[in-house]
C-alpha cells in the first residue's frame, strides 16, 4: 500500500509538472507499479489517495468493529445492539439490496440513539461522522417553520437526490423526528420504495436513520412491567415492543411519522427500541468516558457521578436523562 501511495504521489506531481519527459516517466512508474504490486494505478483514482471518494478504500462495512463498539461502548441496550448489527450486516453484505435500509430508533432521552448513529458511521465510513457522505438533519434547525413545509419538501428531495447521485452509499440521519413537521417525510417516500431507479437514480444502497423520543413512554412502561414481574430486562425481545412502537409512530401527532405512508407501506425496516437506563448503566457510561479520556477508570468516581442524576419512578431505577449529562458531570469530579 505504501508503494502504491508513493507511485500515486509521483504520478500526481508528474501530471501537473508540465515537464516534457513526463509521459516517459509516468510510463516507467506505471510499469514499476504493475511489476511490484500487480496493480494498475489509474490516473482517475489518484485524487482518491488525497481526499475522500465514494470507493471501498473510504466506504466499507466493519462488522467486527461495529460488534465490538456496540458491546463495549453502548450500555443497557441488548435489543438495539442485536437489531442494528444484524440489519447492517445483512444490508451491507448484499450487493443488490431491494430497497434502502431504513431504521427508526426510539426511546427516552440519553439512551444512546445519537451515539449509535455515530458508531454506525464510524464503522461504515473511514471519516466517520465527518464523511462527506454522511448527512444529518435536525428538525428544529433545518425545518423550524411549519409554514415552509412545501419548500422543505422540495429542498429535502433535491438534497437527497443530489447526494445519492454522487455516492450510492450515502447515509442520512434525521434527528428530533418527534419535532419534524407532519407530512415532510412522506415527500421522500419514492426514495425508500422498492424501485430500481427514481428519475434515473438508484437509492437502494443508501441508509436512512430516524431518531425519535416518540414511543419512549411505552418502552418505559414495558421495562417497568418486566421489572415488577421479576423478569430480567435481557429477556425482553423485539416482539414485546415493535408493534407498540410502530403504532405510536403512526398515531402520535408529534412523532414525525404521524399518519405517514412510510409506516403504512411498511418502508421502515426496523423500529429499534432503546430501553431506559438503570443506575448501573450510568456507572458504566462514566467509566467508559474516563477511559475514552485516557484516564484510569475509578469506580468510586463513576458512582458519585451516577448519584448526582435524577431517577424515576423511585431512586436508582431509571435515569431521567440516561447518560446525556455524564460528560459535564464528570468534568466536575475529575
């Protein structure tokens, strides 16, 4: 790989130097590359050594990395971890998917929905969330005025079409879906369908992720029922929650998918529940954050941070903000 990069640099310099002997030197460099590496370094691929391109060198699914990240960095979410890993694994290993992958992540605040989106991006794109192929829309920032709904629909369709045209493996993250203007998401329905192409563009390899607090109450109630029945939360299965989530997304006026054809036509592949976090999960978040900062994790400090949070319906059951304020709380103790 180092030899290929050196050859690429040489070719790049020669191509732009304007030297008379450039052609001869380039031929020699290419010949050397063929002999030594068995690869031909195409002129058109040279820029991709210096900047991100829509190619496997920059976009590739890291199954092992995603699996490890979900296990080591996401706490208390056995359902979400299992669903997301299987969904991405099946989708990314399919060279000809029938439709884009559409995931709708639901749960109370601070349970890891945004964090999981970041983990997914890090294991799909070399540049992670900084990739030019990852696009984030925040409802209150990008679509704040209901009166401009028609303009938003046009702009959103143009943005998605333009970016998928540039790179089929684009990812679109819609945050605060519960604050999204009703009807906006229906405008992109054709892009999520089982069509080969829409206006000459194929959307089948794109990934769409919706993040929402909608359905959070039903998730909390189910978790409480398991707890009251003396059942471990790890026994909870997708079937215990998925139906309630899809109904909540469809019937809740504040869900962003209210009466949406995306739900009605079953275009959302998975409704992914994020469970409320317990005291021990908050402690694990604090320990992980210390390790991420290069600090030696101290259980006593993590316990202090966890004690500062508010829990419901009684002490040390569910954190009202999940792990959302862990970073700022840790700053106070460290």
